[in-house]
């Protein structure tokens, strides 16, 4: 494996399985990782999880010094997030006990405690290992907090100090560097050129984010807009995105609608081809019935043209823009 399991201290708990002590997950696959705050010390957590009376356990505990304790085998269902109430997790199924489909990671300390750097690095290493081993996509909603399953009595678990943004970004960058070196290189080039900040490459891109990417590409190459400024657009979008949507309409990359919806691979390919036509215009009278934007994206080696209806990853969209940049950037 590219991401080996971090060194672990075993403190076995008998609180696992349905019925108790039954190995496995009743035929259910693992689909995600749920993070918790223990509201206690390492010693208190170990004592609680080893007690049969507690009827509680987790797979792992990350301690404030970065040490990793394991209580239940990953292949078995621990008892830590089965108390669903006021669930907001998009993948929650009331017919399925969440313990059967999730791995659980506790963290030593209390809600008000800031994360230590040792805890953060342990979180990254363990999350990388579990995502690779169990084919868990390293992004939301597959990485979740306990409050998303129980928003009634676990509303502050794992708490506001949990480093969501930094953790997901660090995991995705490491995952991309190790498993998709072509994307990693494109992200580096895109950052250096000012097209992207390169964060969260394995998150799905919003339509507005894709518009921003190709607008920046055209501006970097000194391409002038093809239409007048349409005026205020996309009031539902964050402030930084609103001028981008207007410019995307000026460049005729997009109609500017639905900027906060996920973009598809086909939509990103279409924006890339429209950007290409502005950079290197086609004849005024192209042959009727010519190739579609998807076919052209493949012909022009912008993309492989596959899965046009799938959501596009941020890293995939960056790669399309970088391929155009490298082709037309002055040397």
C-alpha cells in the first residue's frame, strides 16, 4: 500500500458487532470515516471502551501527543455512532445502523481544546491509510463528524476546533501526489500560473469554480472578452465568484447560471473548448455537423472525453486549463 497503517497500540474492547462479539459488518461495506471528540483523557477513554457496562467503543483514538490506540478491528462494527437523531449526513439511511458502514476515530481531549500538530499529523496518516485500504473517497460526505448523524445530543462532536479544511486538503494533496502524479503536476503548474490555489483537488468543482478557472486562463493569455459586461449576475454566489460569472458570460464560456451546482466533466470540457476557440479561433464558417465539444476536447487532448455526465473533480478541471496554458503560453 502507498499509505501504510500508522503504528498502533491495541487496547481491545469487547463492545463490537451485532449481536455483540459477532465479527464482520453483517454484509455491509465500509463507506466512510466518522470523527469524534472524546470529551476525556486517553486513560478515561480506554477504561470506558473496555467496560462492558459502557456499551461503547470506537475503532481508534488519536491522543494529544499523536499516539494511536485501536480498540476494535476495522472489519468489525464498533459502537460509537449508532445513536442517530436529527441526522443531516447526506448518505444517512435510517434503515442501516451507521456503525455497520463507518469507521470511527475518537480524539483525546475536550471540545474547547485546540488541535495539536501531533494530532493533526496522526489524523492525516490514519485517514490516508483508511481511505486507500477501504476505497473511501477522501472528501465530504464520506469524511464526516458525529454531529451529522446525531445533531441532537452530539451537536458539538467533533467540535469547532476540528481542522476540517486543513485535514481534507492535506489528505487530498498527498493522495493526488501518490496516486495521480499527472494531476499533481498540473496543480503545481496551475498554482504557479495563478489559475488556482490547488486546494482540495479531489472535491467536485462547482460551475462557478470552473468558470473562474477558465476566465483566469484567458486573462493570463491576454485574450479579450467577446461580449459586453452583462451587469450584476448570480446574487446567490459568494462575493468573489460574482465578477467571475459576469466575465464567463462576457467570454461566452457559460450562460452563468447555477454557479453553486456541481459541474460535470462535459461542462468543464465545453468551457475548455470555448476557451480554445477564443485563444485560437476557428474559421468563420465551420463545417456543419462538426464534432461536439466533448469530441473536440478529446481530439485537442484537453481531456480523454470520457464520462461527460459525471461530476468533474477540481483537479481534473485544473488539468484541462493547464493543458491549454502549456500549449499557448508564450515562452
